[in-house]
């Protein structure tokens, strides 16, 4: 077995796979049929795919979202699980769900994190990278950020 150095690197500058890690991909979309622009209501759905890219099984316990509209108004959302689930993911396994939010402006952003606990008791957070919510249609296709 190759000797490991600090920072999750193997000797010779080859990166080792992190032991505790979930990766997240989000695909947002505008829901015009649930929006009322004249009343300042813009509805969005977003589909999240979470993959255990680490080395040990781990469970998603809680979520933390920061939702910001184009006027800089931010809302924090915290809660247990996602859409009523606290999925336990083995390495390489994925969980996908769709949820939604409403903004008072046609554009905004979301970002956040998941609190997770590995099978061996180690706790870690999985970042959800910032993604754009856009009802303007200017972008054509939904923008996907990894």
C-alpha cells in the first residue's frame, strides 16, 4: 500500500479519494403555471442528485438552504432530511429528489449544505454549490452548476 501524506494525498501528489464526501448536482426550472408575476410570485422547482463519492456509507440527516432573491432578501431554511427522507447512501450510490421554492423576484440564487453522518459515526457536511433561479427565459435552458 502506498504511503499517505496529510491532506488526503498519496506520495507522488496523487489525490486519494476522500473518505467522507457527498457530491451534489442541481437542475432548477421555472414553473410559470404556479407563478403570478403581477403579484410578485415566481415559482421554481429544482431536482437534486446526491452521490456518495466517499469511501464509507453515510446518511443525509439534515438540510440547510440559503435562498436569495434579486433584491438581496435572503431566507434560511433548515430541517431534517429531504422531502421526508434521510437516505443512507453506500459509496457510489445516488439519491435524487425534486422540491421547490418561491421568490418575490424573477431571479435569485440558492446554495446550502447537507449534514451527514457516516456509518462509522464521523460527521461531515456536503456543500450544495450556488445555483441560479431564473424566470426571465433569457438563459433558454436551465443553468446547471456543479
